């Protein structure tokens, strides 16, 4: 089976996080591993780590998002946009992915799946958060 690039895997992670978000909002019971298997045919540690990481730290991630979204809150974004932003913040805060890569990957997903205004909001939030991390 061919190896997927991290970029392709992030698209799958976004899809998984989107699914989970929809299930949570609609109070549908789900198993995270089942959703991962549904979206990702092969076992992948990167996918698992990212998905479980975002779920584990979602409250902290959302608090960070709300701090950096100007006059907006993450729960007002669409499910896909929430997934992209959460993934980007998670990568910046909790992984050793180079920040430029984490931000760029999130922006590329937003270019494909979010409208222009939301893409700019995601970019602005991740960029501002990154610069605050540098100054910390």
C-alpha cells in the first residue's frame, strides 16, 4: 500500500475531526477508532496521535482559538473550519512539527475547504498565536 504524505494525512485528520464534531453536536454515540478506520484504511500513528491529541486538549485548544479569533469564537465557525483551526493549534502547541509547516498545512486546507474570510481568520489566529509562542 502506498505511503500517504503528511499533507494527505492531515486531510484525513480534518475529515475525522469534522465527523467527531458533527456527532458531538448531534449527541450521536461514536467510537473514535471506528471513525479513524472509516476514513483511514491503514493504521497510522500520526493520524491517531493528532486525532486523540486534539480531542484530549480540545478545551485548551478552543480557549486559545477564541483568544486569537478577532471578534469571533470557534463555535461560530463551520465544522470543517473548526477541524482545521484545532489541528493547526494542536500542532503548534503540542507537537514538534515546525511551526511554519503546521501553519502552512492549515492554510492550504483552508484554501480548499473554507471561504476566503474564514481562511484569513484561521491564518490570522494561527499566525498571532505562533508569534506569542515565540515571545513567551
